[in-house]
C-alpha cells in the first residue's frame, strides 16, 4: 500500500491527526519529512484538509475525497452488483453541500480545458458563418450517433449521416432507431437556432429538450410519477414526483450559481442522469442540455464520439453508487480535448 493510501486509511479510521501522529503510525515505512510531503500533495488534490497552525495543525479527509479520488473502474467492476458496497439511496446532500462547496477541477485541469477552448474561440472569430455552421453540422451528426449508440441504437456513423442529411433510413433497422437519431438532430438544431437558451438552467428548459428527444417514441413526457430501475446497479433513484422536482430545482440553482462553465456542464451531465427525472431519455437529455450550456457560453460543444459506450455507462454507475465524479470527469476532459482538436 502506498504512503498516500496509508494516510487516507488512517484518517478514515481516526478522523483527524497531526503529521507527527501519522508518521508515528507509519514509522516502519516512512519518515516525518515524507509524511509531510505526501500530506501536502493530498491537500493540493483536495483529498485532505488541514486546520490549525504549527504543531497544532491537524489533517482530516475533505468533503471532496469521496467525490474526487481516483477509482480503478476495471477493479471496481470485478465485484458483481450485489457484492459492491454502494450508496443505494439518492443523496440531496451531494447537491446542496458537497457539489456546492468542492471545486471539481484542479487549476491544471482548467488550464488544459481552456487551452482547447481557445482553439474553438479563435476558429469562431475567423470563420465565416457558413464554415462555422458546417462544422456544427458535422459535430451534430457525431453527437446524434454516439448519444444514440450509448442507448443501444445500432445505426453506424455512416448510416446516421445518410439519415440526417438525406432522410435515408438504413435497411434492417427499426423505425424507433431512426426516430431517436432524428430527434437528437432536432434538439441540436433547436440549440443552434437559440444559442443563448441555456445561459441559465431551468426545469422548464430541461423538460423542453426532453420533449424534443422523445418525440414519436411512445415515451411519457414530464417528470415521472412512478419508480424506475437502472440496469446493472442497486442504486435507487427518487420515486416521489415532488422530491424529483425539488432535486431538479436544486440542481438548477447549483449550476446557475457556478461561475465556471466546465463545472456547470459536468454537473448537469452527471446530475440529470443521477436524478433520472423521466421515465426514459434521461442520459440523452443530460448530454444535449450539457452541450447547450457549452454553446450558450461560447464554448466548444462535445460529441462523445470517441467514448466507449460501456466505459460511459460504468463511469455513470460509479457516480450513482459512490457519488464519485472522477471517471466522468476524465471522460469529459478527454471529449473537450477531442472536440477542440478535431472540429472547428
């Protein structure tokens, strides 16, 4: 076990400790100087917080530790669903406390995100309207395809392009698959025509995007009034319509209070899926609404094109079960990097 893991284990067991107390507990493997160095690293990562000065300084696990610490997804899913220790019930505190208090991105991560954002801003300032819209169309096709594929749609990217550009349905595919893809394009086109739509997030706007995405798919509109189950997990979303509405309103307040667009986007992506406010179409809605926030803030939208569908689902399950955002954050960072390098 690494020294950092030993320190975290000690703090989990004992609450708060001084550096000398931690060093004494690890005397057989590390010196006080090493312990202080590792503690500083953990503080920088926001896994650990400290209080007091000098010899009275105490260290303790931060509220962000569960949210931000790295999880080995492959190792995590070696345990079957009934063997995993999870947070089975919905947590309002996650929204109203942890996510409102803990910065999600480090300064280094934000610097990288803004680097790719600058490429998009430079392109948009120099491109003609025709060039910009052509690139948006290309990204919209990729996003429609991948977002639908994550939900089990079997259209290929080429078949999706033919459908969205020429209304040509693929042979051997269902009408519902074509409709799902066309609805994605409809929702994205709405955002392109209303770029400032998600300058602020509201329940009515979320419901509007959901309505566009489920059009002609025999999926009920509006907030659900019955329980839903999620395949592959024992996490149980809220089943009370009024609590679901409260959770959505709190999410809107949280997102609107954040100043950083990337935090706004990632929180929306994760929390709309976590709440599961609709009978179906929740993750699709989360992906389109989160892109709407990026577009409203003049930021590069993301297509999720290079995401493995299983990896995406596993990352969301980790957020549901452990309230840990780290795997989804990495997916988001990777997709901003891909979009900034391959579109516009």
